C-alpha cells in the first residue's frame, strides 16, 4: 500500500484530489437528496411509510460508506487529511 502525504505530492496532484473530493461530496449530497421511491405522500405516510423511509436512508448511507472504503477513495482521503 502506497501512502503519500499532501506535502510530498506536486500541487497539481493535490488540486486534482481536492477536486475529486468536492465532486464526491456533491454526488453524495445529490444522492441523499433524491426523493424516495416509495411513491407515498410524505405528509401522511404512517408508521410503515416512516419505517420504509428510514430503511431506505440507511441503505443509501451504507452504500456510500462501502464506496468510501475502496482503496482509491481511502488514498485520496489519506492524502488530504
């Protein structure tokens, strides 16, 4: 596993990593803000609808977490930390 620190890399590489991270943040925000696919009215969904909403939310967060554990993501985060 190659570990690099921000100061050991050329400025262009650090700028690229920062750009990637910003892009990822924007993608995550859009993904989390997507309306749910349950098709019910958000004002009166009842307990089952509420449960489904939070189950879907948990699945989205789990998906994001798993993607951020990939080696390429870890490397970018490590360099910028």
